[in-house]
């Protein structure tokens, strides 16, 4: 039986919930991956963009559940980070 994760009124309620078996809650609608930002941000930039683009960025960020500036930072990181090298398997020669 799949269950929805309840909304908690306090951190204490949430902590108590985590002490239980969560097997019935493990389906796509309850959990999503989280990205933790550990590295400090040493530099800031000023960027001029159209209001329409900013509105679109804010809407996308809201759908992903993150602040819009973090959404922009992640988009920049994805744009400049090369994709992982694909693993090529060589065929072993029978000999």
C-alpha cells in the first residue's frame, strides 16, 4: 500500500516520522533528489536579463522547488560541466 508523506508542524514531528519504517512511502510521488551546496560562493555577479526571461526562470525554479538564484547557478554549472565520458568496452580477442 502506497502512502503519502504527511505534512509536519515541527521538526520534532519530522524527526519522529523518520524513526518508522518508510517502505510504504517509497514511490515517485513522495521523494525527489536533493542537491546540497557545500562549496562557499566567493564571487557575485550582476546580470541584466529581460523580465520575461526572469519570469520564466522563476517559474522553472518554483516547479523544481528551489530559489531562482540557485536554479540559475545550477543551469550555469550544467552548461559548463562536460558530460561524463562514456565507458567503452573493448571486445576481448579470443586467442
